[in-house]
C-alpha cells in the first residue's frame, strides 16, 4: 500500500478495529491497550471518542461547515453566524477545529481523541471541549496523569501534537498521537499532492472524491494554510 494513500486517509488496509465502530493503525492500537491498562491501575477508564477518519468524511465535514449546514464554533464554544464573516474569515474559523481533507492526523489511524469513563460514566458523550479537560472538568485527572507521563517520555509512545496554541490549530487536550507510527506520514502533506484531490481528480487508486466547495478561496493561499494549520511538532 502506498504511504501517500494512507497519509491522505485514502486507505484502510493498515487498520485494526479497536471498538465495533472505531479503527486505528495496528501498533497504535497495541500501545493504547498498554496505556489503558496502566490508566486502570490508577482508577482511570480510558476511552476513545474518535480514531481513524477517512478523506471522504473530512470532505463532508468541511463542505458542510462551509455551507453553514454544520455548526462552526469559536474558541469559547460559541456558535458563529456565516453571514457575519467574509470567505477568508469563515475559512479560518473552520480550520481552527477541522482539518482540510488529506491533512487530518486522524487519517493515519495513529491519532486518538480520548476521555475517561471513570469520571463521567459509561453513557457520557464527550464534547471534546476545553472545559471538560480543565481543572474543574471531569477529565482533568486523566489529563494530569497523562501529561506527566508524556513529559517524562513514558506514555507508551503517545504525545499531544496540539498541546500548545501555535496560532493555527486550537490546542486539543484530548488529542493524542502515537509518534513512532505518525512520523511515517507527517512529512507527506504537500500542495502538489492535495490540490488535484481537492479538485476531484482521481487518487492513486483511480478513485474520484467529492471536490472541495471553497477551493477558489484556498488555492491562492494554500502554502500559507498548510504551514499554519497542518504542521505539528
Ligand atoms: Zn483529534
């Protein structure tokens, strides 16, 4: 399987099932199991809210937000009104929380959004919002435990690529990445390989995908956008 197909969320061949409806890269799944056992020893119950997401689903998310059919929120969780923003501002608001198709770390299967069922109960539906992971929120204990392990480089290979606000992607306390596998994909993102996909031209398997609705806004500033919203440490 070509690495570029995996990097852009166009392949599922490297994935294993971690719950009936969630998929992750094989080594990532194994490492997360170990991390989960260590968490359980501390009374935590690590759960995965989202794992692998494919290219087509990311197109539907981005196009839906562009059209105003899906909610777009600001850093405080407030719903934004499409009519009050010009195209560039609207694109930037979308990209703060949603990746351009082909650039999401969730395409790789190496990245997971996690929460703690011991603190919120089995039936809780995590919002993946900053307050849940802050000192007054239910997942703070898990966050503190995991951040200590990460700081000591003792988190089974996991780290938080979006821990610090770099002016592009919002900090995501819930997003962890399995570094040994993620390293294979993070340098593959480039405008030359993505723009044809975004235009709806066939991928390396000859498969056609839905074009991006806001491509004319993106194309003139694509290098800047990739630099600001894609690169993660
Ligand atoms: Zn995530």
